[in-house]
């Protein structure tokens, strides 16, 4: 019996997501990374640049899940309040981290390392730095909370640094069957297959493309043989219904 | 003095978002629609296809905000559990809605309107249908919760039907200044400008493009004159710092 998989939540911080200015892509990247690591992402939230909102969300999520990943709000400008909010959530002081300060000081020309840039070296007391290959400004980890940048390129580098330190589980395997039919036609057989294969999750995702209805059926589970058995049961059901279909990915 | 703006939250429902299979774009579309309507989007959440999780999130959000918009989980398949979860959240029964049943029955050929397709006519007691121009299967509204499809094309049509019924407020106006400099160089002047113009929100969004650092500064507010005054103050500050910049959008 394998260990229970670790659980995780994402907290995206930023007015620009809630105003519609920016399409968040960080959640999807973190979700894919966690799936490969076998960590179960259970929830994602977006809140604005508001300390009370950030504190409430961080505390709700860190109590409930093994890991929390935040993105956004750790730059040098006045609207970057994540580090202060995380310190408040943990009830600890915040101060300049000597190593972060040294790293940043080395990056700037004399006279350019101003007070606002120094803000990027402030972390809650007790936090460890999350260094990364793209930006000199680090993220940080405190308790089970990983605080990352919002700029996707920087966030990805931070996630790459964090990934090896997480408790890995058996990755979730999936296989996808593309079906040329509406969902309603196959829904009954699909429900039966799900009842018969309870160790996997069968998802049904309709799409319209080139004026045609179709469905992607995704079987997900941690046991490859069980995923394959459920996929074959679906294929047999589709053959019986004389519905065109094809296995498109298995990973 | 205008009325206080209505507040809103989004709840995205679906394992496919948390597994990383699907990049959510519905949140961004709803966010943009609400911004135009002058409704303040305060929070967004993503939960999986799990009744307890959906119930808890819906109840937390509907208590707190004027409107809640959900997407996903209202199709005909076994993993479409949103209608049942919403009924449970409101503590009401769920049953076939006669009008939805009639609309769907008219869509299918004789013999094709099977039990799974009929599931799409089930709504919590007391709910009103949200019809739309794309799909015969309706969404629904109960209390302050609007339940929409997950397929973006259908969700957009539902949002279009819902929008005129919402309490509109003064739309949030914004103007964007693109700056050829790192954030740290302008952060101090920017913080000063924000302190001097407290009726607007100034956001600073760094980017890397064509190997160059830059920042988009966004001034947002409901009073056009105040937005313009803050934008001019930022431009004056940038001129003083001899930093190249350009006004890129005002809307």
C-alpha cells in the first residue's frame, strides 16, 4: 500500500488577475508539475493585493493541505505586499535576509541598489530562500508555504528549484480517448464503466471543433493496469455503440 | 456619491483544471465582463468534482459576495455533479425543470433523449433557467449563484444572457503606461504617486520581452479625472527620471 499522496493548494495573488487584465497561466504550470510529482492539487484560489485577504487565504490553505504555493506580489513596488502578508499570516516579524541582500547588492551597480529594490530581500523571520536560475530576487519558503514570483518565467524557475524538495508520490497516469459523438450518447455506458472501475477517475470533456461535437474521455489513476483496464472497457463500450474513437495520449 | 459596487466571486469546478489537463480561460472572460459592468470581482476559486468541496466553496462565497458565478459540471455525464451540489448547498431538492425538459426533448430525435441527457434538465427547486444562444442545455440561477457550463463557448453565451440582469456600477477605468526600465528604478516615485492619489490603484507589472526588461504601469479607478491625474503624475515622474515611456491604452 503506497503512502497517502501529499496534497497541495495554489494561491494566486494579484489585482491584475481579478481585473481581467492578465490571464493566469501559473496555476496550469504548477498543476502539471505537481501531477508529474504525484502531489494532489486539491484547490486553487485567486485574491487581490489586499493583506487581509491574503492572510485569510494563506491560513485557510496551509492548515488544510500539505503544501501551499503562492505566486505574485514579491517585487520591489508598493503593490508587492505578499512577503508582509505571509509574515502576518504566520504571526512573525519580517526583516532583510542577509544572503538575499548580498545577492541583490551584487547584481546592481553602485548607487542603484535603492530602498525599494532592497524590499525584495525582506522575508518573514524563519523563512528559507528559494533561489532560482532566472532572477536574482529569491522566493522563500516558510512552514509549508512556498512563495514565488508572479512573472511566469521566474515562477517556473522557482518551481523547478522547489520540485526536488517535495514529497513525491506515485504519479497520476492518464490515458485519453477522443470520441466522435456527443456526450449524451455515451454517458450511460460511461457511468457504468466508472461504477465498475472505482480506482480510476473517468472525466468527460466535450468540445466543439470544426463544427463537430466531440468528447475527450480521460481515465486517471495511480495504477497503470487499472487505468488500462478502464480504458479498454470504455473502448469496448464505444465499439458496441458503433461510435468512432481513437486513443490519443497515454502518459 | 455612487452606490457601493456589487461584489462577485467565481468558482471553477473541474478535476481537469486541477490536474493541469485544461488551462482555465473562463475566469479571465468573466473577470473582463464584470469589469465592464462595474462589478468588483474579489475572489476566484477552483475545486474538483467533489460534492463536499463544491458545497463548502459555494456556501462560503455566496454568504460573502453579491454574486457567485460557477463554471463546469452541468453536462450529461456521471462526473457532472454541479447541479446536485448546488441543491445540497442551498438545502433544497433537485428535480427536472419542465421547461428545460421540453427544450431538450425538442432538440433530440425520437429515442435519443435518454436518461443521461435528461440529467441536463435537473435543477435545484426554486432555480430559474439561464438560456443561451449556443446550447439547448440551460444554466441556472438560484439565490445569488449563477451556474454556467464549462465549455468556454457555452459559458460565454450564458454570461451574455446574465450580464444585463446584474446590478451595474460605474465601470473601472484604466490607463496603461509602458515603461522601458526595471521596476526598481521607478518604484520609489511610483509609491509616492500612489500615496498622493489614493482614489486610484496603481499596479506595476514587470515583463521580459525581446531580451528587454520593462514594466506596464496600470492606473485603475472609477473617476476618469482622477485616473488621468495619477497617470500624468506618473508621466511627470518618468520624465524627471529620464525613463522612456508611452501611454499604450486608456479604456
